[in-house]
C-alpha cells in the first residue's frame, strides 16, 4: 500500500487533517499498521478521523441537499416495499422493457 502511517499520524496530531487524509486515501482498514505501532494506537482510525474532519468542512452539493429534502418529505416512501423485498416496482420495468437483456 505504501502508506506512511507515521507521517499521517504526525500530520493529524499537528492538526493538518487535509494532508493526513490525503496520505490515508488508499488505506483499506486492515489494521496491520496497528499491530506494529510503537505507541499502541490504531493509525487507521486516526486516518478515518482525519477524513471525517475534512469532510465536515466541505460544502454540501446542492443536489445532495435536494435529495435529503426529498427523503425527509417522504417522497420515496412508496419505494421501500420493493427495495426491501427485492421485487421491482412494475413502473420501473414496463412490459416492453427487455429486462432479460440486463
């Protein structure tokens, strides 16, 4: 993976979460870094925190804001039965749609 966990932790402790998050982007949370950590911390969790801290500072896209409003207003309530049962709503796949070609 070529992740410098020590540098990422140092950047996080210095408060530079953007740099720490960039160093952490290829982490798959396997925990190998934690097994060899000299100070007994879990660097993968520090990286996850750095990503979340940076995410909190980003502007929420307008499309996401609209989708959240749609969900809260109940627009998709009728779609839940199909989503939970795995049976698609017939309006999504009209009879003329070649579903066997998917």
